[in-house]
């Protein structure tokens, strides 16, 4: 489990949690619990995605994947245990803060991780190998597989602190734009960067016949799509009005830029 979690990674989801927590006035210990939980869910998903029965990958974060290092059976159990740990830590964090709407927070992460979120998106992704998807189908796939956890990263502190509905709506739209932009940028990098830079096998999507924004739109149009989503994210932040943590708003804007313009 330590091998899967501690070995690198961008921690984008945790950074989104902390920026949103600052904006929402969420206490630091509660933000810590949310950040750890989202990273554990993400790490478990990578452990399972890399298995031979799924994406069959041998390189993750610049080192052998968990199944390659420890065997398939242990990799399955590692993923299962990481997922359980995520909800245990999140529940403990919420319980320590009576002002937190803990049920809404736990429900959000469960929904984002499950059949209508990350797991459902991965199932669609596997079923779509070798098929030509229309753009709306591809976007729905990635709103579930990648976007749902990124949305949860932003919205957990927002729900916990019960921000007004109008601000919740603006932040939800921000997170949805960022979630889609993350995947478009990922597809661009998969087509343009090398394995050493990415820390994972470059070109794997094309090799497996998966639909990507690059294969569907072409490289330049995919890059324009990512930039348009970044601009949309900034616009949604502009609709927030007064918030408790102005630094949090600036951090969210900076993270939207980082997600689109990153090199790995």
C-alpha cells in the first residue's frame, strides 16, 4: 500500500481539496482527511487500472506497477484496502468537526468513485476499445472516469461547510471544466511526450485502440479544446462573488492553468 501511495504523483486532487478548503473556510484537519481520502481512492484506481485484466501496464510513476512488483493477487487486495482506508479516514475527519456535513461529503466521494463515476467510466473505457466514439460519448466517458473524482476534490470542502447554493453551482461548473480539461491534456501528453517524462507508458491509448481527444479531434484541436476549458473554468470562478478565502480562489485558478499546461 505504501508503494502505491508514496511513490510520486502530481497530487492534483489533494491540491484542489486544499484550495477549495481555503476558499470555503474548511478547518485544516478536515481538509487533510479529505485530501488523504481522495489520494487513496485515486491510488487504488491506478493499482487496479494497471492490472493485466484492465490496461495491462507495467510502468506507473516511473517505477514498476504494483502487480508487476508484488503480483496480481496482492495488487487486487492493495486496491481494495486503499479504498476502505479512504472512507475510514474521511469518516474520522468528518466526525471530529461537528459543523461538517459529513454525510454529504462521504456520499459525494462514494458516488464519484462508483458505477456512475470513476468505476463506470473505466467500464465504458474498456468496452470502447477499438470503437469510434462520438465526441459527446467520449466526454461522458471522461466526465465519469477522470472528471468525477476531480469534481469531488473541489466539492467536498464546499459541501462540508455548506456554502450557499449559488456558490456551490459555480464551483461545481468550475470543477467540471477542470475535470474535462485534465483528460484532454492527458490525451495530448500521451500523444506528444515520452515515457520518461510521463512516468508511465507513452502512446498506450493508441496502442490499445482507445478513443482519445487527439484521435477524434486531431492534436491542434485537442489543444484548443483544453485551452477553452481552462478559460471556462476561470469564468466560473469569476461568478462566485465574495468568498471567505480569496487566496483559495486564486489557487483554484492557478491549478486550472497547471492542469492544462503541465508537461507530465
